[in-house]
C-alpha cells in the first residue's frame, strides 16, 4: 500500500461530522498544511476537535481558521482564551465545549489508545470538573473519573517519515503524537521530509509505521523555520532560530 498522499488527497478522506485529534501547541508542532487545506474545504464541518489548547493568539493561524469557518461543532481541550473566535462562540453558546485539564487530556488520549477503561485522578477535585465527572473514593481520598478519548482521525506532525510511515519527531512534536496515533482510527502524518525505508534508525522512530495510514509532505524544515519566524515577528514575539 502506498501511504504517500498529497495534502489535498489526505484531506479528501476526512468526512463531515467526525472526530479529530490534532497535535501541537499554539501552532508549534502542528500539521499546518493539512489544517490550511481542511479550512479551504468548508463542506467538511460538524467536527469534534480534540486538542490541548486553542489557536495561536494575535493572528489568524492554524485551527483558528476552522473556528472562523464554523467547521467545529465541539471542542475538547484545556482552554479557549488564545482564540478570539472560539472565545466568542463559547460566550454566545454557538459551540459545545468540554473543558479538561491539559495533563488529564493527555492521559485520556493515552487511555483511549491503550484500551484502558478510565483515567482516575485527583485533578479537578473541588472545581467545576467535580460537577461534571463521577467522584470516587480510594483509601479515603477523592478522585474524579474521566472517560478515555478516541477519534476518527488524528492529524499529527513529524520531522521525517520513511515510505512505510515510520515517523521521526523532534523536540515538542514528540509530546502526544504516539498517543494520538494509537487512539485514532485513521492517522495522517505531515512531515518536513519523506525518506527511503532504512534512513530512519529503528531507535529514532517515534510512531511506528503500522500505526500511520497516510503521510503527506508539508513544508520543508527551512520553509517551516521561515514561516514561524515571520509569524512570531509579526505578533511582536522574539525571533527564535529553530535548530
């Protein structure tokens, strides 16, 4: 099976009214090319988005376009404040929001991929989370029970992929891509470079090829570096030279 797709071909696989996990944090380690193409196809709507935080503040970027297009019907994440549009929709009851502490969200995704029945944690006890989740007691201590998270699709970002779909990741992009790949039915990986089988050493593989259904060529490393330096400079952030 040829796993290599164009960005357009990969996005055409996504169905409306499906659930989707997207890797990254405020645009960093996010599959930017896949998101941009998804935003151009406004017929793919009614989506449930599972992501740690909303979009990068200060400029329309990454998933902010999906919120502006109203392609997202439900958002599951830690907060909405970095997205003006998502905040507006939330305050106007135009979108369903399920708030979840960031670390707990990661554990729920892990539980979904590992086949675990629940995440049991003291995080959220004494807060609004306690009103929304089952409270259990273990050895005299209160815990909240959170259900696992799975998705129809995971859009993840890596540094390199070989033609069998083995993914090498660098830096913060390692944070949740394996867990998302395990928890999703269909995994689409956007990478800076596609190489031949054997060019990625086995101990460098972050996501094994059998978990990855499709790979797409995104921006090259140099293009990505230029993109983010321009983005951060345009919003008065320090210029960071990505190594």
